[in-house]
């Protein structure tokens, strides 16, 4: 080998070593940086004809297992779905309570006990006041539970709009990074930092919809849902959604009063099992707004209707008039049950602060004159009708229940759904965490990087000695 050939080889070795030291330094410096993928140099020999010409850096590779990343992204989507559902049932369960005095069941028990106490002394104004307070608290408890359901639907509607905006914005940003990465690669520069940024953007979408990443030419990627819906493949998909400022019990997707989802201007169905988008937090938000919350509202409305029906059976109001419990102050009509739990209220005729009389609790909500103070007939009838086991007039209830039993069934359904949702959330989160740990295992190992640094130091020293030897030979030749 000639002196110039040896010198060229050594210089190429120094250049590769320098790039290696830079790569190792970046790895160590970014060991704790979120989204950073460990880099390794890809090196090959350089030759001219049959003669070696040193080494060269072919590429800087990001060491990442994309199959593992894909599985983790799907796990993130399932976790986002389960967490959204669990949060809904948790909030509703907190509003309904368990069996304490402020819970729905506690309010029903208080109403029944005050009726029983008043029936033993119907002449007692204090006991009639207790009945009024308990009945009013029961109506307000149903109102609060209904308000919680509709607030959950309102929040879900707003959350859908936020997630759709994030989807659109991020997909456009990924498309821009695709173009930038291609530009950088074609000029022979390192695109690893841009690829890290792109991966973090895709990860930010993985809890919204389950994403599969497909490699394209020149470092570009395409994104699809697990159900095959194209999110990004040359062009970015455009999702459409219109949030509503107010969501009420009467509003629904089927009636057209709530917005659905569009993809590139075409409506797409978002079903409870995911449909075209798969299961993620976006699907779960639609499920809360259009399936889960309306189902719980139906239960509450059926409970409110059952209360009105039972009380009216014991104290029948005149035609066209409301009984002890009203639909927002008016007579309840079976055709207007949607949202009844949010409107149910005590009749003003028994409210002293509204010009009513407490004695109407004993004599009848529509009694025109005060009856005998010792007459407990109506109070006993109210106790009996609440305790009677009857089938509910509406709602998803099967069997016959007392009024408190019907309420317990409604509360139990929420508790059961919450337990199931919590279990599914825990399982999904554990799977996501485990995959994340496996993913991090491929990250930067500082001990390994430091050992690589020692090898690079030796390589640098060896190449430096070759250059020193070449320098001495050239000097010797010049001195001849």
C-alpha cells in the first residue's frame, strides 16, 4: 500500500471515529429525552477497484422496533377508550352516591321514613315539614343526577371537537415532516431528529385512534387505523365535526340535532365497537355522548316517571293537573318522558314559600280545603304505594320492584358498569405500560455507550499512529 493510500485510509478512519463519538455523545446526552431513539452508525468499506480506500459512514440508523411501537400504540388507544368510559361511570357514580344521606338511595329512604313518621302523627306540622324537605331533596337529587348525565354528554361533545382538531392539525404536521425528511435524506444529511419528532406526533394520536404505521419510500410513512381507514398516505385525511353549545336529553345523533363525524366530507359511522376508526378515546367519547349517557338518562327518567305514577295513584290529581310531583310545574305526559329526571319538582301547592300549604301533604296535593288534622289515610297510602312491588312503566328494568328497589337497580347498574370499566382500564393500562417498558429496553444504555466510546478512542489512537508513521516516512523521504 502506498503512503498516500495509508494516509487516506487513516483519515477516513478518523472521520468515521469522529462521527461515532458524536453519535455516542448524542445518545448519552438524550438518554432521558422523551421520544429519542438510540442512534448507531452504519459503516462500510470504501474501495477503488481492488484496492481498499478506507471506510465510510453509510447512514445513521435509529434503533427502534417498529412492530413493538405499533403494538404499544394500539394498547394506548384501548387504554384511552377504557379510561374515557370509566371516567363517565365514576362521575355519575359520585353524583348518585352509595347509601349515605346525600345519595339517591339515602334521599329515597329519608322520604319514605318521614312519610311513615308523619302517618303516625298527621297533625304534626313539624313532621309534615320533614316530609316536604325529604320530597324536595329527592326531586333535587334526581335533577342533579340528570344534570350530571347531560354534563357528561356536553363534555363528550366538546371533547370530540378537541380530538378532531388535534387529529387534523397533527396529520398535517406529520405530512409536512414527511416532506422535510425526504428533502433532508436526498441531500445526504441525517434526518433522525426529524424522525424522532414525527414519531412523537404519531404517538400523540395513538390514544385517540389506534394507528398502524407503514413505511414508504425516502423515509416517508403512511398512517392507517387498525380497521384500514387511511389517515395519511401522501395526503392528510380531513375530519369534520360541529360541537353544540348546549346538549339536552332530547338531542340525539339519530334526530340530526347532534353532529356526526365526517372524513374528507363524507359521513362515517362511529359505532360502540369502533367501526372504521377502531377503539380509541374518540370512539369512547361518541359512545358516552350517544350510547352510555342516554342509557343512564333513560333509567333516571323511568325512575322519575315511576315516582310520579305511584304518588298519583295514591293521590289522583284532577284531569289536566299535576300531583305532588310535577314535570317542571306542569302535568307529566308520557310522550314527554325524555329528560324528566332533570325537570321533576314538587308541586307549589305544598310549598309554604310559594303560597302553598303543608297540610296538602296530608289532605291531597290539590285539596281546596284543609281536612281533618288526624286523618292519616293519604299518608298511609303513600307509604304503601312506594313499598308495592310493581313493574316499571318504562326503562330497561325487568321484573317487579318497590320504588326503593327500582332506584337500587338503577344505582347498581352504574356501580356494576364502573367496576367492569375499571377492570378493563387496569388491564389495558398494564398492557400499555409493559409494552412501553419493552420499548424503553431498546433505548440508550449509558454503560454500553461508554464502552463504545472506549473502542472509538482506541480506533482514533490507531488511526492517529498511522498518520504519525506516514508523516515520519514523508519527512524521511524529503530529507533524502
